[in-house]
């Protein structure tokens, strides 16, 4: 079995793969104060609940945008799985050509999502990840990652309104059903949710135009793939999202693992080289 960790600022998503397919997945709160043993106990309980044997995990792969949690998970892997995890970053083969000014600045989650979307959907793509930040990534049909946009996510925007204003309350992130509202809570929900939907439509429209200009094809089809916890809700109110794929990142980790597993010197060592390819 392969265990994959996708570590975001708000949540850690875990997936277990066996014989090439995902057999289960879980979502935990990201907590950089938890120790390797605390996370190890949680993972152990999850495995037991699903009737899985932790000793059957033969390898581990980690994607993280939270450096402070990485050491903890690496220690967890060594202690509980007796494996040194593959970590997405310098030295990992992805199959993408990264056109960023500094490829090392691209978040691991953005690369993993792009790999999965290109493999599953093909062609020119825009990949949107609705996480703590909302990220937009442009990928050509030739698997060139040419850049994108980073915006505050819905949760960040909601928390900022609550924390930076004296009278505005904390609200649930859900559609109020209208934009002309008669109370503060639904007025905030309208601005947060519908404002985010409008942002998505505008950025996708502009990104499609620039992607077509980059590829020299004004009529090129560009598919838009959305992932992340809030993807389904936002997709319902936009015209620009073609597919919602909640497991995109975990599937990308499995694809990247398959590209790198043969490069290990033995079962407990990760592959290493100079830069992400």
C-alpha cells in the first residue's frame, strides 16, 4: 500500500492506495503543535477503523505547503512505517516543464494538481484549488506549467471581515440565495460567496485569453478543473468550471510516486537531484 499526505494550511488529506487505486481517504485539521506520536496515534486509529494494517504500507509520499508540519510527518513515517517519505520538491520528477521565474517558488500542491489534471483531462487546462488560498494554474497541452494567480480563499476573507471589523459577526460559508439581503449575516455571505464566484469567472476568462495567446491558438479549447473543499459550492454559481475533482491532489501524488519509485536506492530512501523537473 501507498500512503499519501496532502498537507494544506487548514487540512491534511490522507489517501491510501492499493493495487493502483485509492481505497480510502481521510481529512484532518492541520495542527503544527501536534507531535509525530499524536499524528501517529490518529493515523493508527483511522487505519484500524477501516480494517487496514499499517504494516502493509510500503511507501509514503508527502506534499506540503506547511514546512513546520513536514518534519513531524517525516518523523512519523520513520517511526510508524519505517520508511523515509518521498517529499514533493527539488529532486522530484513530475513530467511538467515549469516556466515560473523561480520554479522553487511554486507550491507543491499546485504542481501536484497540475500533474493530475494533465494526466486525467489532457489538453490546455486551468486548475483551480479552493483551499486556504484560491489558486489558479495554467497548463498547456504540452505539459508546460506557465504560471497563474493566487487570491485569498473564502475562509481567509471571512475571518478577515470578522477580525478586522468591530460589529461584523462570524458567518457560515454558504449561499444566502440572494444578493439583496436584509440582515448582516446574509449580506456578508452574499459578498463572500457571490463575490468569490464573480472573481473566479473573471480570472478564468482572462486566463483563457492569455493561455490562448501563449499557445498561439485563439480558438483553443481550455478545460477548467476545480478541486478543494469549497469547489462544489463555487462551481454551482459559475459558468466557467467544467469539472469538480475533489481527489485531484491525492491522485496527483500517486502519479508522481509512480514516476519516482524506481529512482529510490532502496525502500527507505527518497530520490534526490538538483531541481524539480
